């Protein structure tokens, strides 16, 4: 399966795709797990549901890990559309997740305002 860029997923609704990227965020909602995966072109929401091969490995995944995810691009329901995100009209339902690289969890969130983080901590 050919790798797709996240920015191009909106054109792939209904198709099986493969994407690579970093875990930007992880949200665990009981049985369903949501991952925000980013590459250099954008961020997409990935849905991992029980019963899939992806669900077997998602419990270990943390932010900044590098993944390859295979799955089906699905249109989001009208109420769930995120107009603030270029890929907010779609989500990827994961069928398989391959961990390409693990990362230590940073001591502070790199996607937030870190102006108050001590410089000694930054240097580590």
C-alpha cells in the first residue's frame, strides 16, 4: 500500500490508506481510543476500535512515538466536523498499527507555550 500524506486524506474518503507520522495526542474514551497523528503536512484524527489488530497495540502508544497506520478514511458525522482543522471532515479508522520508533515522553509538552519552563530542564 502506498503511503499517503495527511493533507491529501480528505480526497481519499472511503478508501484504505497507509500513513506515517508522530503521535501528537492520545485520548482514551473507555473502549475507543483516539490518536492525533501528524506529519509535515498536517494532523488527522485516528480512531482505534476494539476487535481490530490496531487495538492490540494501542494501549502502549504514547506521544511522540512514530507510527505507520493502515486504515479506512471515513467521513465524520456532521456534528463531529472540526472546522479548525484541514482534515476535520474525515477521520481514519485504524485496522493496523506498526510502531516504527518509540520516544521517551518529554518532561514538558512541546506543542504548548513553554516560556515558563526552566532553561536547565530544556537543555536536558
